[in-house]
C-alpha cells in the first residue's frame, strides 16, 4: 500500500542530508520528525506479517531485530545533527554575551 514504508527504506537514506540541513537551518524542525519516525514502524509490519501468521517466533525475532537495527541506525544518523546544532546555538549565545553585550557594573 502507499502508506507502507518498506518500499522506501533505501530511498529514505538519501534524505538524511536534506533533513539535517533543515534541522541545522531551524532546530524546531526536529519536532516534525516524530511523524516520520512513527511511520518507520511500518517497515516492520510487512516483513513480519507472514511470520506472525505461521507463528515462527525465532524467525520473527531475527527479522524484527534486523529491521529494528536498521531503523535505530537511521534515526541516530538523522539526529546526530541535533547536538551539533545545540552547541552552535550555545556558541552564538556565548559570543553575544561575551563580545556584544556591555558589562553592567
């Protein structure tokens, strides 16, 4: 179905630089990622549906572990820009405080 994200697992990795640029430009864009991360859960649904039907618990665990690792890796890669952005903002604050504001007596 169109709402299924399994077709896009490879293609979505090409969006990482775009997503990171948007976050770098406006850190509040991180809030928009929640929907994407929830949607990524559907990556697990399709490959595990048949395994659930045949009640193959060991195979289900292996497939789920694999896709969970892929999803976690993607999320970590996307979000690695967040601390960089936070420290960039902190550096701007320090710069303003130290060099642009006059000290009060």
